C-alpha cells in the first residue's frame, strides 16, 4: 500500500432501478452531473453506463456522447471509464431454447464498442465472464473478447478486465500470453454476483492470488457488503469502487443520497485506515494511461 488508492465511482449501471432508488441518474445530464460531483468528492475514475430517461438501459451513442461531452466540458479532471457490458445477455425461449426470448440483448462485439471507438475514453470495461445472471445467460466468447480488445487498442483505450470467477482470470492470462491484451493488465474483481465470486475476504484473497505478476487491480462487492468489500480491497493493496451501480445504501437502513455521498464515505474509510486517495492525474501515472 505504498502508492495511493484509486477510487472509482460507478454512478448508475444497468441493473439498479428507479423503483429501488428514486434518485438514480438516468438522463445524460443527470449521469454527467453524478460523475462530476463524484470526482469533486474524491473519485479519480467514473464508470459510466447510459440509460433512457425512463431508466431503461441504453446503448445509444448519442447518450454516451452527451455524457462524455458534458464531463469533458466541465473543467473537472476525472478519468472516464465507459462500459462495454450491454449487448451480452441471452434469454432462451422456453419452447425452443436456441431461440432468443424477449429481453435478449446479445449483439455483435463491434456494436458493443461503437462508442469507445467514437469517443476514445481513457478506460473502458471488458467483461470476461460467461455465466448465468438472473433470468439470462451472459455470453462473452474468447472470439468476441478478442475483437473488442483489438478495437480498444485501436482507440487507445485501456481495457479494465472485469472478472467474476476464477475461469475469467485464466482466460485473461491466456489472452495476455497471446498478445491480445497488453501488459500490465488492469483487473476489476467483481464479488457478490450470484454464481460468481462470493463476497468474502477469503474469496478476494484467492482471486488476488490468481492475478498475473505486475497486474494492477481493483475490487468491489455488491449490495450490503459494498463498503466492507471496499475496505477489504484497500487492505489487500487493491484499488476500490463504489456507487449506485453496486449498492443503494450509505449505511444500514440509510439510502445513499447520491453517488458523491458514497464517494465521500469511501474516502473517509481509506483515510481512516491509513491510506490516501489518488487524484485523476496521479491515477493516470499509476495505471500508465496516456496523459
């Protein structure tokens, strides 16, 4: 823990609903404001999904562009991390499982990185998981991951490797060995998703032990264990993440008033444990991003 800790705030995601949190950012203006306010509260990275104004998940380039433009024009220094997660879900029909049921979003890998090529963020997520999630199967084939990774490289964007189980890390190692993914890699260890890594200290220690030498990494947990997971990641020497994508409560029974409030609590935890939060400029140096 000799270097500073990078705090990332995931401001909306695509799973949290307005019914769960009435203040969930949904419009491009709301999402951009949440990112800017979180940066002012101490976040060096803002992880961005977009939505339609009614709260439905979106993949519209125009939505991403408005959010990114608003952040870039705000004068606030923060690293933009765009998701490439949407477009990976398949729901099998009950009468013919090979046919997609309503709600399926599975699409081509190039469609999933369209906004990355257009907007060239410093970081974007790259999911390595194929797993069951809720009512759908999440599908990320090695071929699709390879196509997306090459597009990210073309855009000059560093992939943040989202890993949900041990096999995902092994796949990442294989892609690093093949030269598809550059060294040093940046991993985001996801815990608390059903059928993936459990949200426990033992699991996080195990996941960390599987990472390749020299890897940068962060971790987060979902739901009520989001803040304890943040502390665990810090104590193990990792970077951290919080936000309304991952949890909606600031403490037991207290709904988080905003992403910025969650960022402020995250900073307090890190500082009270003896750490120091990195600025966006410092985070770029730590991660080797383009300046």
